[in-house]
C-alpha cells in the first residue's frame, strides 16, 4: 500500500512532517496523523479489502466527479500492489440520490462506482455548528460534506 501511495506523488517530494505540531481537538502539540498512518501502513499485510470513499452532499451537478478515470487507475494500481480489492464508493443521502439523472447513474456504472445511501449528513446528536449556519443551509460551513463520511 505504501509503495502505491509513494507512486502517486513520485514527481513531487513530500514535505517533512512537523512531528508534534498537530491539534487533536483538545490541544496542540500532539503527534500528527500522517506519521501514525505511515507506520500503520508499513505493517499492513498483503491482501484485504479497501475503499476510496467520496461523500456527496446535495444534488450532483454536471460535469460531476471528473477525477473518476484517474481514481479508477489508482484503485487498479493499489489492487495490484496490495494483492487486495479496492472499491470506489460514493455515499449520499436518499434525497440527493433521488435528484440524480440518468447520466449520473451511467457515469458511476461506467467506472464501477458503488453508490451507498446513508441516513444523515450531520450526526443526529450534533450539538454544535457555526453561528452563521443552520441545518439545511447549503453554504457557509463544510460540516455536512465532512461529517457524512463518519458513517
């Protein structure tokens, strides 16, 4: 897996990690996720099942997911290198899936993308959001598009 990830960024050297300059939600100065991720990936066994997941919130426009050809290529490379399987998954709310037209569905089918319906874009017990935003407002905060992936 690590070798595949390195191939993706072959043309650019990776920036040095700061070690201890990250925030864990409570305090600054904790180990950064990147270093933990790389150590974990280095110990990974070959085989297994992986997914590249994209969370779509609101009705998809057109053109849509223009990166799918490249993503599919990377998924195939990851499958070869990891000796596992890699799914490309798009997660969406039922109300947004209902707004997709035939070209959206054909596009997902063409690139063998699995469409998964999820029940919420904001956790049901969410107690905080910015003062200038409210559930249902489509701009001003990225919470729904980020939090939908918690499922």
